C-alpha cells in the first residue's frame, strides 16, 4: 500500500483501485476492501496522512509521509527469499481428476488474451521516456514470460498431450 501511495501521489481509495487494476493487479491480488481499509491503518500507524473533503462525498485523500517513505525504503532494501505461491483453480481441478483437455481448452483462450494484453503494455512501455522507473517494465517482462509458458502448457494439454 505504501508503494501504491508513493507511485500515485495523494489519492483516494477509488484511485488506488484503478491503479491496481491497470498495473500490479496483474500479478498481486488485492481485495477492494483492503484498498479502502488499509490507508486508514497506515494513518493510524503514522506512515501516511489523510485529508477529508468538508462537503459533498467527504472523500478522503491519502498520501505517504516521511515515516512511510522510510518504511517502504526499508522493505524494498530487504530481499525476501521465498517462492511465489501458486493458487490456480484450473490446476486444482486437474489434480482432483477433471478432464485435462476440457480444462485446457477453457484456459487457453484466457491465457492467450492475457498474453496479448501484456504485449500491448510492453509495446507502450518500449516508448516510455528514458529515466522511467524500470520496476514496472521488469515485472511486466515476468508476466510476459509466465503467460507464454501457460499458453504453451495449455495448448499442449488441449491437444491431448498429457506428457
């Protein structure tokens, strides 16, 4: 959440939701309820500030503060030696005996579409000005490579190749 606040600048939970959907939501699941509750926790912990409109919808706008910047910098400087958690409902179905060909034929177009989406993002990122933060581009590359593997895997499985 601190990273989002730093990247977006002062914003509302709704703004955070839009930012997640078009970026890190592609590789990190964030519950919408978390986007609305977590900023208040960060304010309570002294890591962010909040301003609330006096009238109208009384929308809150949150911003990372100096303590939040320091906490985020500390977290970013500490590599985490852990594998990614895989929670794939399609693989779970196959594991428990579902028809792998049917599952693969349902999965393949989803992964082809996600790969196409990433390729569009990669083309846009290639036009980004020099000096642009490399983190999103590097994460996007991981997404591209992962989807290429999934497309190949589901394509082989949909053809009946169960190895």
